[in-house]
C-alpha cells in the first residue's frame, strides 16, 4: 500500500486538470491464489478514499508478465503454459476498461491549447 501516497498526488493532478471524473483505479500486483480476492478487497478499501471508480478486474503478479516485459513483448505474445492466466487477466481488464471508458474522455485540440 506504499503506492497510496503517490496515488494522492495523481488524484490531485486529476482534480486540478478537471479530469478526475474520467479516471479509473486499477489494482495491480495481486498475489494469485486463494487469498487474491481478500487482497483485492483490501486494496480497494484503501483506494475508496480517493473517490475514483475502481475496476472490478485486476492484475495478478505473474512471472510470465515479467518475462514478457523483459523480452519486450506483450503477455499475449508469450506462449508458456503459465502465460494463459496472465493473458486472461489482461484481456478481462482491457474489456472492462473499454466498456467503462466514456466517449467524453477525448480532449479536442482547441481544449488542449487553452
């Protein structure tokens, strides 16, 4: 939960930019296995104070993700046996983000230059 201090700064920047309503929090680095639901719940409890929408899908700490990053690949490009669960995590999160992302998140050029 050491990332919560950095989250406070990020949320402050979102508020200053008037974009907090467009942001999502994603829980990352959850330990896979029997305790993962509890770990996710603990993380979301810590995030709730920031008033962001929190994705119900999360990313687990999985070795294939680290291997993919080290090889300069995406997780869907890794073909090890363990990579399926990691790829499933990413696909589920991407699907949720795609469904939740409002069309209003696009910033027009004239708005960027103000």
